[in-house]
C-alpha cells in the first residue's frame, strides 16, 4: 500500500462517497424507467466533450461536463418530439457522440493530448478537486430535495406513466427532470469512476436493492447506501491492490449484486405449509 | 365555462393520432348527465379507448368541442383530470415491482393533493376507505406484482376511487378476469354507483357483463357512435345481433 497525504486521501474518500450517493440515487429512477443505457450515452458525451476541450485548448473536464449537460437537456425533448423510446434516442445519440469524439481527436495535436481525453473514460480519483466535491455536494443536496418533495409524483410515474398523467400529474416535466439529473450525476462522477464504468454505479446498487425490497421507499434508502459502500470498499481495494479505481468500484458493486441475486428473498421459492397442516 | 346540466358534452368530436391521417373517432356527439352509468361497446379498433382518453384529455381532439364538468377539455385538462378516476386496460405487471398496494392507491390522489404538498391524514383516510370499498384493505402492505388479475384490477379501481372522482372511466375492467372475479368487479361497480352516485363510463367488448345498474348502452363501430339508447332497446336490437353474430355474446 502506498502512503498518501491525508488531505488527498480525505478528498478522495469524500469523492467516492458523494459519487456513490449521486449515481445510485438517480439509479433508482433509471432502473425502474428502463433507461439503463443512459450511462453509456453520458460517458461518451463526456468523452466527446473532453476531446472537444483539448481541441480548442481548454480543460477537458469542462468540455466533458458541458457536453453531458447539453445531452441531458436535449434527450427528453428529443425522445418526445421524435415519438421514439428513450432507449432508441439514447442509442442514436451514443453513436453520434462517438463519431464526434473521433473527429475531435483527429484534430488534437500529439498523442499525449489524445491520451488525456481517453483518461475521461477510465477515471482517476486522485484528480478529484475541491470544486468537484463542492459540485457533487450541491448536487446530492438537490437530489435529496427533489426526491422528498416530488416523491408522490415520482412513485405515480414509475408505476404507470399514463395513469399518473390521468390523475393530473405533468409527467413530461418529471421525466425530463429525471433524465437531466441522471446526466448531471454522470458528468460529475466521471472524473472519479471513469466514463466507461459510471453506468455500473448507476445500475448495480439499485438492482441490488431491488433484490430485497418491495417498497420503493426502502429502495431509495438502500440504493445509495449500497452505492456508497461499494465506492468506499472499491476505493480501499484500489489502494491495496493497485487496481484502477473505477474498475475496483465496479468489481465490488458487481460482487455485491451477484451475492444479492443468490440470497434474494424475492427469488426464493415459498415453502408449502400444506404438508404441515396435513401432517 | 358552459352552463348546462351535462357532465360530459361532446360536439362533433374528431380525434386523430399524431402522424395519422384518418381519425380514430369522428362525428362523435355525446351528452352524459350526472349519475349516469353507461356501457360503451364495440369491436377491437372501434375507438373505445380513444373516446375515453379524449374525455379525460389524454388525447387531444382535432375537431369539435368537448366539455367535462362544464369546462372545455382542451383548456382545463389537468383541472378536469383531478375529478376523473381512470382505470386503464389490464396491463402486465413485473412480479418484482417494488410498490406496495397502499402506495399505488395513494398515487391516485397525486394530482388532487397538488405539487409541493404532502399526503395528509385525510388523504390516507381516503385511501383506506376506497381500499375497504373494494374489499382489499388486507392487501395494503402487499407488493403490487404479487396480486392475481382480479386483485390487481380491484387495486386499480380503488386507486381511481381514492381520487374521490365525480366521473369514473373504466377501460375493459373485465378483461383477463375469470368468471368469479368478473362477477365480483361487476357487483363492486353496482355498489359504487349506488352508494356514491358517481357517473360511470365503462368500455367493454362483452355484452354478458353489462352491469345491472347500467341503463344506457352506446355502440361504437369504426370510430362512430352507431347506437345510443336504453339497455333494453340496444340489447334487443337487430344490429347488435348482427354484430355479435352468435359469437357467445362477444364482439
């Protein structure tokens, strides 16, 4: 294990904790609304953004955040306008973003700079700055307020969008908001977990929580807890094993998910009581 | 605001789906008075669901004028919807879905409670009352995905009732139900109509299950109302016989 200055260690731990919280809380919506491919899209939008940033000689992270913000803003309205499933629009934008990224990369002088753009896809927790922490904290606060205030609307929409609309909920607005918040969660966490692996952090903790609970309230509580624990344990694993941070976090969350599937009470067969009665 | 006694008034309504040329329903004229119990019957694709969803504003009509509670549907969509309970056609529910029955019933009150407001005791009282009305109070803490077709239908009905609606729109409430469950839901609808005096519009393709309190039947075919009259008159008519064509009472 390598020795790190304590401030760097604390910043990194906080970064892992906040990214775990942000991604897995938005994951609760993403999993239920079948939007799992949004993670791919956002990470590649960020990649294209980073390449763009390098091309015009600005910080690649600024480009990455700018692009994923932009995509999360247009995704909802575009899916509505085109009258297509969100997943189709996500697929379309995903390939479009990769195409853009390659074009931008082509214009970046030297391989060193291209490698910087590619780093967006892998992530590094030690590059987390206090600004990142500040932004993630604000976002975490916003997402908590969003869930608490609009809990009843969100439950209604996640159960059935048409029924929610028929009881007087403006479902479009909430749908866009969820897409937008997920986009922000991804773009803020990308530096830590890396673009390629961030969607695992969105999906795995919620999917794990799904194995145990039938009450959505509990999923909202346990999904971030599982996300945070996965991030912290993954961080620790990365320190002791020298694995890349994003990969370690995903490895842990995948292990947790596998264990959850094996031990899920939802999947256990009920034991018949009839025999006992007859005996 | 239109002043008359009709709860629903549709004048020459035509509804076209986006991207389509032909209207799904057209020349629809309909007047419904408060407290009526109406069955809308017709073959698949006749426009029954479209008619219901034009009434609650989920679909926007392209021609004509529509009023519900004296308010124009287009202009007062969300306001009107708060007073309309809607039960959509039975849909597939993921057995692992993480929702409890009581939360689903409560979700019917979402619009009524309003944005930035939380459910209060009186909202929960309404939830318990409507769950009791359909005999599902013991299912309050059960997961929604674990219910049988009939139980799920009753929860959807109780969700609509929790809204305390003036108007209840039911889309094929008897589909996917066995005989016993159909009878139960039918009895339930009769009881709700008698007790709460709600106006009920029910879409069905099965003439054997026109609830006994339903006194008026509307027949829809190819997007047009072809018959509208009393239960006795419609059931005895030649046209109905020709449509049903000895098909076991099913269109």
